[in-house]
C-alpha cells in the first residue's frame, strides 16, 4: 500500500478499499506513515466525509492498534455512558453508582478536562485520597464487588486515536464528524462494554454547538456502536445553559452528593434519571425505579463504596476556596439567560480547568450559581459567586462573563433539556 494513493482516493471522493484503510491506520501508529500524510488524509475526510463502512473500518483499525478489554467473565451486564462534554456536566458522578444499584456493572473510563469543559477525573480528585489510576485487575474486582468504577482510561486503549487526535488538534481537522465518531467509539468499544449511552450535547457550551451537526454525530456514533455489536443509544441534550448550580471541581462533587442524597438541582436530577433509564433499558432492566434509589439512599451507598474502594474518604471535607467574589443583580426582575460557554471559560480562568495537558487544576476554583434562567431576583440579590485561590484571577473571569447573563422582565420560554432520543 501507499499512503499517497489513499490520500488521493479520499481527496477525489473515491471509496477507500478496506485493507488500504486498515493498513493506513496501522502504519501511521507504527510511524511508517508521516504526520504530514495523515494530516492530509484527515483534511480530505473533513472535506469529503466517509461512508458508514469506512467509518466502521477506521474504528476497527483504531481498536486493533491497542488492547481490547472484556468483561465477559463478570457475570453481569455492563453499560457505560459517554458525554461529549459541557459546562457543569458532573452527571457521571451520581449516574454510575445509581445504575450499579440495579446489579449492572458500570465501567466508566474517563478523562481529564482540557479547555472550558471539565473532566470527570479532575472533579473526583478533589476528594482527599481518591485515586484515578487502577490496574485492570483492580478495575475488574471493583466492578464485581461494588458495581461502579470511575477511573482513568489506560494508555493501552486505541493508541492510534491518541496520536491522531493530537495531530487533528494542530491541523484544523478535529471537527470532522467521521473522525470524532471513530475516535470516541474506538475507545468505548475497546473498553469492552456491552452497551453504551451517549449524551451528545448541542448549544453554546458544547463541543458541537450546532444542533443539526450534533444530531449527525449522534446518529453516526449510534450506527457505529450497533455495527460493532455494542447496543448504543443517544440523547441529544441542551448545553446552552450550565448544568446545575456548580461549575468547577469540588463544588461539582458537592452537588453530585446532594443528588445522591435525594436533592440537588432539578436539571441535574432530570438528566441523571433520563440517562440512568436509558442505560438500564439497554442492560435489560427497563422497569428499574431509579428515582426510588436516589430517595432511599441505595445510590449513596454505592457512591460511598465506590469512593472508598479507590482510597477516597467519602466523609472528608472538600477543598474550599481562599477567595470569593459575589456578583449581584443590578435590578429586580427575572434571569432571562445564562450562557454556558462564558461561564465555562470563567471557571477555567479561575483555575478549575487547564490550558495545557500537564497543568494542575485548582480543585476549589470555579463558579457557584445562586439562580438559574427563569428565577426571579431582587436588586442586590446574589446571582453567582466566583471561587478561587487567587483574587487576581477574578478580573479575567469577570471579563469573560461580560454580557453572559441578563436580568429582564419576561421569563424565557421553556426549552427541553433532552431534545431527542436517537436509536
Ligand atoms: N473527543 C474525542 O475523544 N475525540 C474526538 O475526536 C473529539 C472529542
């Protein structure tokens, strides 16, 4: 095979033979195909797309570049959830223990945040002692004994994707739907889950802001999962407004614990319950009463066991910020808008996120909202509080929030949090 032939075929809109595509991914991973060639190929895919078969073969080739895990010996069904990322999206934290209540194993292999969207592992690392890295044996034992695991995805899963994603990041080719779909799904299929629910977000705080493109991504990933033998469904969910009242790390853990205690913000509860129902339906438990498991403490029991199993102390105090700054309503009225992207950027600038992969996050940093769109406020009432260790960061966070929220006279029209279910 010759990389130039494959690039030319995609450039000219011709189908790529299956063996040539498998060869390309393998040779790139081993270093026989140059970055320049793979970048040209990625750009040709961005411009000309890929057929459903090509996307499947691309994904299979990325899976074949690394290890493939199996939970077949576990003796219970496995189901995972993947979110394309958002602002205040802590849903994995209450969701994994909630689903595990019903005897289903949840291997939630997660990542860290980069840019304005937070990472699940960063949030959990605000719990004193908690450990993200588990060996495969530890992962397996915890799935058997506790039922839920949230841990770091090992570097052995889809190494081709790791290399290709870094290349796409610097060549303007991240946005190609076939490449996003094969990137996400190669990791999930290699992980070995029986079934998968995707939370594909649209709106200002989402990776895929446009709803039609988010829908296309969701359909592509559902088809890919199905073609690969992983039962997959997707929910298309609104990310124009931050989820819940907490944006950051420690404050998001606190909010998740409120949900596990039967309380918490309505939107976080709604999405947690909707995703839990989808996951349990795929795992053969469509009648599971998930709301009861939040009310009666069973989900909290699994959470505590899950945190303890990874050396975390579920009763330890979470880090609190050294400095805070509260912004109040200039006039009385109703909150008409809180735009997810600027709130995510503000939390990021306060230190809740990182600019480079090797940076550390500040676990106590972030933004606490006191009200949400639709809530009435009186002049002088707190709207949100910036949290940080360093007051000098507040100015840049406030600059990001300029024009990001509004007090008006008329309540905003209701928009559904879950827009569509894609199967
Ligand atoms: N997340 C991934 O894992 N891969 C992509 O290509 C985009 C988002």
